[in-house]
C-alpha cells in the first residue's frame, strides 16, 4: 500500500484506534530491533560519552528529577 493511502486510512480512525495502531507499530519495531544497525558516528559518540562517564567527567541525572524539573519549568 502506498504511504499516502495509509495516511488517509489512519486519518479515518478514531483516537483510540490510532493509539492501538501506534502501539502495534512500536511492538513490531521492537521485534525487529536487532535488524537495524547503529550508524558508526553514533557508536563513536556512545563510546566517547561512556569513556567520559568512566573517567568521572560526566555527571548523570535521575530521569525522574529531570522530568519533574521540566514539568515545573513549563507549567
């Protein structure tokens, strides 16, 4: 099916149906996660950041704290 036809069909769905479809799509992507290779530049960046972390040059933050801070900032 062509992407524009798929988009037209999606637009006809109700919001709950769209949410279910989105979850189904994410689930299908998760099943294939091993088939998608990571670009070399991204591997290099992750290695660089992990090295900085191991050397104590990078401070980690709890995601809950960041989430709360962002929610407070953007009320």
